[in-house]
């Protein structure tokens, strides 16, 4: 067995890793939902929900912060779970992670076409079908498909190309965000921000959405095999990315409230863009805002496509999924077949229209819950069963962190079950069930086909030079 992990190119610098994590977390949701968050909870209520949500995510993030430099191998939740709990828990963690990432990547195409349509209306040519009362046209879908092909090509060509793309798009996102904040501060009106608080129900409704908005920092462990970064830096990058995303969302809520009255924020086509246009007194500023939103869509899309391909590669490279998905491109050093699979799924979703977005967002959130739960369990198990594992970074109060991490995972899990306030609907459950049935079928096939792979050989494939760490 060869050491496949070393065939991935170590191309990511510190700034690349930060851009990957931050850009992946900041997608399209903020530009559509900031006005809704403020209306539900009030400006300070919505901001407070993000403070609470960030703290909850940091408990999970601390588990990642300890595990990533201790096991710095491509796969994140896969390698953590395998090291702590064995074969099948690693499969479950990997399938959940891939589902979470690809679920988000699946709605970036329709979001991209929606944003382009705001700037330059797309002619309605070639009616295809209606999904959830949204008419899908071939012309509209083609815009999303072209973007999907470009993003997929960037990922296919190499990690460094993906990193450069991510950095440029993240800078564009931040520049437009800064213009929006400046407009709110200098041209807005404090009277627009009232009420500051609404009620507990409003606060809770915003808090329910927070977990999905923070998904993305966990892409950092997926890139561990391609980082050219000191291991001791990784924990700081993880926590810094969560805090940066929380600050972004809070600033966007504040600026949306300052920039325009409630009537504009709630009735506009794209709330934040309409608020920015109102503050600056010209519709051109709404289009400029959408340029920033496009950067957010592209960074999130790029990051989740990257992360999804790496977790599938990690499983396939270890012969826990069909081995062809673990192929490394001889020239580009990327998991090319895994990238192509993720690209195909992302491109297909472009045909479903923007009304299907909620299906993918909600279903992928369930995958996030399982992923977080498995990582927290791996953290707890390794602290107990591998106390001497070399840990470049050790969290303080590990029992408390583990306990809180479990509570957070259980809380998130409860949100999406029939017992919670925002359960998944039928088609969302269908997406979850079909994904796991197909994934487990592939895993069972691989288990039989590669039954001659020994545990030692599999550890070499998963952990590479770190296989013998105890």
C-alpha cells in the first residue's frame, strides 16, 4: 500500500486557510435573511442570538481545535472518528460531512442565478418545469450551470488555484461589506433600528438559523493534508474564523437596520441590497451589494465543493468507499474523481430552481448535526482512551468542553427532528435517507471488495506519516 496522503500537494498558507474557512461560512444567507432576523428579534435581539450561537459553535470548535493538529490528515471527521471509534463510525461521520457540504454546495447554483438576475434580468427562455411555485427556465439554469462548471474546473486543477480564487473572492466580499457598514453608519438613521428587542420567541427563531450560518470552519480539518502551516497555528485559525464570521453577521444585521426602514427591509426583492440602495440613494448601490453577495456565494461554493471532495477522497483512499473515488490526478495532485462526483451533484441541482434552496439547506443542516456529534464524541473518546496522544494543542477543561459539545450537538439535533420547533419535511427526510442508503451501500460494497486490506494498511492510507502516533 502506498501512502496516498502524501500525494496531495501542501499548497495552503495561513492566509489561504483563513480565507477558505471565512469565505466558506459567509455565503448567500446574510444578504437574504439579515432583514428577517432583525424583524423577528429586533436589532439587538438578533445580534444577541449570534453571540449565543457563536459561543455554542466555539464549544464544538474547541474539539476540532485539539483534534486537527493532533491528527493533521485529510478527512477531518473521518480520521478523528476512525482513530477514536473505528471503521463504521468513520464511515457515518464521513457520509454526514459530505452530505452537509454538498447540500450547501447544491443550492449555491440557484443562489448565483438569483443574484445575477437582480443585476441583469435573465431572459425567460426555454421553460423546463415548476418546482415549489418557481418556474425554471433553461436560460436561468444555464447561468447557474456555467458558474458550477467554472468552480468545478478550479477545484479540479489544484488546491492552490482554489485557494487563490477563494482569497480574491473573499477580499471582494469584505470590501463590499465594508461599504455597506460605512453607508449604514454615515447615511443611516438610528430610528430605523427600533425595536431593539421583540420577544423570546423572536430571539429563538433567529437562534434556530444560526447553526447553518456557521457551517464552514470545519472545512479547515479537510485541508489538513494540504496545509503548509505550523500545527500549533491551526487551533487559532479555527477559533478566529468562527469569531470573524460572527462579527460579520452582527455587522450585517446592524447595517441593515441602520440603512433602511422596516418596510424596505421586508418587502424588497433582496433585502440587504435594497437597504444599501436606500441608504446611498441609488439603485446602483444595490447592484454593487449583489457583487459582494456573488463573492460570498462563490467562496462558499468553492469551499464546500473542496471540502466535500476531500472527505469522499479520504474514505475512498482508505478503501472504505469504491477506490476509484480516491484517485489522485497525476498532474494536478487533486482527488479528481471525487471532485467530479461533487461537481456533478452541484451542477444537477442548478436545474431545480431557487425554491428548492430550503430543501438543501435544512437537509444539509441535519448532516452538520451528525458531523459535529461524531467529532465531539471522537474528542471525548480519545481523551479517555489515548491520553498520551501527542497533542500540539490541548484544550483546558476537556470534560467541560466535551460535555458542552455533546449538549450543543443534541440541541442542534433536536431542532430538526419532529420533536423540535423546525422539523425537516418529507422531501428533506427523503434526501437524508436516500443519501445514507446509497452511501452505506457503497461502503458495504467496499468492505467486501477490499476485505484483504489489513487494519495497519488502512491506517497507513488514512493517517500517512502519522499512522503510528499513539
